[in-house]
C-alpha cells in the first residue's frame, strides 16, 4: 500500500520533471512535445516500458479523469492528506468543463476517444464531486439521470453498468455526510449510517484486537480531528460523530 501511495503521489509531479528535462511524450500524439506544451496540471498518464512515461492530453475526456476512479473512494483520502486536493479541484471544475462542455450529454461523441460522454470517466467525475468536494447530491443525481436514454447507454461501459453505478450512487448518497475513517486493522465495521436530520454518523463495530486505534473525522470542508479508541478483542462498541 505504501509503494502504491508513493507511486500515485509521484505521478502528479512526474510531468513537471519531464518538462524540466525537455522530454515529454503525449499519450495520444505519441511524439515528443515542446516543453511548453507538456501538460503539468495533472498527473502523467502512466509509466510505460517504451519511453518512460506518457503525459496527459486533456483534449481526451478520459484523460481528465486520470487517477480518478469511480470505485476507489479511499484514494481521495490520499489526495486530502498529501496536498493534492486543490489540483484535483482545478481539473474538475475548471479544466475539464472548459475542454469538454458537453460532458453531461450522452449523445455527444468525443472524437479523441471515439466514445460518447457519460461512461467511466464521467462516473469518476461524479464520484470525485461527491466524496471529495461534497457537491449537492440532488444536482449530481440529476446529471446521472440525464444520461438515461442517450447513446452512451447502448455501450457496455455505460454509467448504468452495475460495476460503476453502485459506487457512484453510494458516493452521491454520502456527499453531504462528514468524513469518518475507521481503523479497520483494529476493528470490524458491522454497520455505518448517517442521519441527515441529526447530522450524525454512527459506526457499530467489533474489536479485532486488543490495542488503541484512532478514528479520523472531518466535517465538510473542515479540519481533520482524531478520537482514540481503546479496543478489547471480541468486544463490540459504537462510535458517533
């Protein structure tokens, strides 16, 4: 996990290094770019065997969602903790809508990827807006429903494929809830719920081990706080935030 986190973090700075040494090869153009044309506002596309690393081209809608995934909410905690949240926000609310003003229209074909808007990349954007930036779930759900009946729904990798629909809808449901991170190496989470009326999150758990764990909590747009948990193996408890 630590190696994966380090690699992901490094990917967000790799393009700047490529620019400094004047060696940027774009994913789609597949040729060396002038240094001033290397995209450094996001991460790279990937590390590759052929030429080291491929840089992003935001003219591709799919590449605006690079390192945003619709089924990995824990990744957004990494972005919060290590100072990448603002960079993701710039891509999400400035770069992506500017480059792809039709991203909510599932009848529009994106020529670079030759796919209709509303597939996996759009799902990733919706989840990021929900769990990282806490957008209004009603607005997000309206975008999600807006793809129904469009051409994108005829593709296998549609917004409504269960593999993407589940995580995205769950993220929308929790968009207005505070963030609570549980020490799952110490406890087994039996149930987690959020009451929209009382604004309280309740976690029911069973201790896996006898040790001290830590719940990390954050109100929307607030600062992180920590609450110690004294755990005895086999005993159950409840945490309310």
